[in-house]
C-alpha cells in the first residue's frame, strides 16, 4: 500500500477499490451463471418454459419462476454463509476481527515461504509451462525408489 504523499491513495480507498472490484466480479459471475441456466432451461423445453405452472394452479412464465428461484437461493446462500461464519467466529472465542484472525492463524498450518524460488517461475507460454511440468514429473518418477 502507498502513502498519501507517495501515491495519492490511502489504505481506506485501496480497500474500497478492492472490495468494489471483488463485488463486481462476483455480480458478473452470478448474472452470467443465472443467465446461462435460464437459457439452458429455455432451450431444453421452450413450451414448458413459456407456460409454467405454480403450485396453486395459475400459469407462471419461466423467467418469473427463475427469478423467484434466484431470490430464494440467494437468501438461503447468504443466510447460510453468514450463520456459519458467525458460529465459527463465536466458537473461536474472539471478540474482534483482529483477535479472530490471530486465533485462526495460529490454528491453521503455516505456509512455507519459497524465497528464493527453488524452481522456474517464468514461462513463455502454456506449452513451455506444460513441458516443464512434464519434465519435472518424469524427473520425480526416475528418482523414486
């Protein structure tokens, strides 16, 4: 992160931009996934999609049924993730997010640092990467007892 003097941004705006970026990526993903599912349902049976039936016997279009399903699914997903997150937070015994981060960080295994890297990190393309992976795999198989 940069200082106000050096880069013209502070920590708060940096986090806000990052949060907006992640939210926009998530929103686009949801819209594309939902649109693809609706298109697949429409393509599979256009007649049933156009003239769906509700439990009380009245007709409902496929788009309104899909929108209702999206609303209920979103509500269940957000509620479920929120509840699980809250339960894990309370079970850890933390009273703040900083304390929670420290508790979880001490419970999880440490990720070993690879500094300096012990293998290649730059590749000219996918072919170069896959050739490297294949040669490393062959080397490991040869060295196995």
